[in-house]
């Protein structure tokens, strides 16, 4: 958080994940995190996760914010830094909404 890639992280410990691995169904308790951030910071978050996560293929997915309280969306924008030009895709719908 100190590098301002996200405004908030919510964690859940012990979620059970089932998945096929090399032809065998496997299951394990995993921790899960939900990160509240800007669309433009996603490439840096993915890059860091792939570099630091112990799994060969960590689960990193983005779910767009399609709405919310303007004060909370503004808070996310204010607590995160602007995306780097080299990593920045087009702004997502929530970024257009909170920067308007």
C-alpha cells in the first residue's frame, strides 16, 4: 500500500480452492484478497503478483466497478497514484466516472 497501487485490500483466509492439476483434481485452503484500485494500475499489480506469488499460475482477475458512491470512488482515486504511462491502458468506466 505504501507505493499507492491500491487504496484498500480485503482478505479472506482459508477459502477452499478446487482445480485440475496435471489430470488430478486437487484442493487446498487458500487466502484470497480483493484489492480496490484504479484500472490503470492493474498491469503493475499483475506484474508484481506474477513475480512474488509462490504459485506457478496465480489467480489475478479484474472485476470492473460499474457504480458506487461518488465519495468512495473519489477516495480510491485520491488514495492511489496515477498510473505509469508505460503501464496505463485506457481508463475503465469507474475511472471516467470518478475523474469527471
